[in-house]
C-alpha cells in the first residue's frame, strides 16, 4: 500500500519543480528590461514603450490561440489587462525613468507582502508568519542589491512605483481567483490581457507623448525582444504558473527580477558587485526558495473556493475519476 501511495503521489512531485522553474523564467526575463530600456530604447517614452511591449505581443497570442472572450470574460479580461498590463507597464517605466539607484526595484520588492495580504482577503489564504518574514527578507535582500546613495527622491517616481506594485499584486491575486473559462488555455488568457492592456495604453501614449518616435535598428531590436521574449513568452509562463501554483508561491519568484538585473549589469554593462550586494543577493534568493515551500498559507474557514484554475494536485484527483493509474503514470 505504501508503494501504491508513493506511486500515486509521484506525478505531482515530479511536475512541481519543473513548473516552478518554468514560471521563474518570467521574472528572470523581466530582469533584463532595465538594461534593454536604457541601452536600446528612446528615452522618456514610458507609454510608447509599454504600448510596444504589450499590444504586438497580445495580438500575436490572439492569432495563435484563436479564442476570444465570451460573456463576463470580456470585462474580466479588461480588468486583468488594466491591472497586469495597462496600468502596470506605464507606471513601471515611468518609475524606472525617474528614480535613481534601483529605488523602483526596492519599492517593487514589497509586492510579495501585498500579495500575501490580498490572498487572505480574496482567496481565503490566511497569512503565515513564515510568509510575512520571507517577504521582509526578500525586500531587505533586494534593497541591499539595488539601493545606492542618491539625492532627493522624485515623488512622482515613488508614487508610480508604489502604484505599479499594487496594480500587479492585485492583478496576480484576481487572476488566481477568477481562473479562466473551461476549455481556454493560459495562452489565450495571456493574449486577452495583453491586448486589453495595450489598447488601454494606446490613446494615452498618443495624447501624452504625441507621435511615435523614429526608430533605428537598435531600438527596433529592443522592442522586438521586449514584445516577444520579455512579454509574450514571459507572461504566458507567468499566468500558466499562477493557474497551477499558489499566488504567494508565484509572487515570491518576483525577487529574481532585480537579481537578474544586477547580474546583467555586472556581466554586460561593467557594473561592479560589492560584498554587500552579494549578501543581498543571497538573502533575496534564499527567500525565493523558501517562498516555494508551502507558500500557499492556511485556508480561512468559510472562505469561498476559488476556480476554475485548479492546482496540479486537484487536476490529478479529477483526472483519476476518468482514467486508470497506469494511464496517469504514462
């Protein structure tokens, strides 16, 4: 009997590490955004940059998935697209343009703590002391990595960074709560959100920043990278991970983004890494690893069950009603 129990549990144990690693590729990719923005793209164009990152990627995924929202999913896609893309992208780039010394990344590192709180309100996941402490350690580690001495902070940049962090945290938790319609995969869901977010950014970019700037080959290459690898693929992996992992597990992968940015700065831009930064990297990476171990928190009694996204374990239990154990093992 013990052997049978071990065999039935093995699919979950085998797939979860691979799922976490694939989801982690998203924040790792996002860690290259700052270098690409500063080295390849025209300056002071946060809205245009957000538009070029979101809308082409969304239209591409829609063409591949060939599925449109139905019923309530029109407004749900619009809300998620606004939170995860339409508001987040411009605010993110605005804060990156206006804040020095990695301060935008420091503000963003409190995102896991916001998700822990929102998951308690919207998903019925009671915060645990370990999750809170892990979030504090992660934010402290990121601060040591990216924060440098600087002059007076720009208040608009600080507010933009705070708003971007809150927007992404809320979008992550609502994506988990609402799930996706039956028969619709994460590719289509990602395409809906990116397209909705891009359409939201487009009129703002035209009204505030005017006509698009002339693009040379370097800028074109930068925008292609942001739209394809950094957005279409990365967000597909991210939303796929949200559907199969807990919201807190996914958000604790976030510190990998500033860590990647620091490594890229050292390897490609010639930026030195101090001992303090190395300590911060160890703290942030350790918090990321700890955040993957039972990060879901305890369910609050009487909480509404979320769906239709299901965890890997729930999917396996559902499948077991229709197929045999040998079929599952294959």
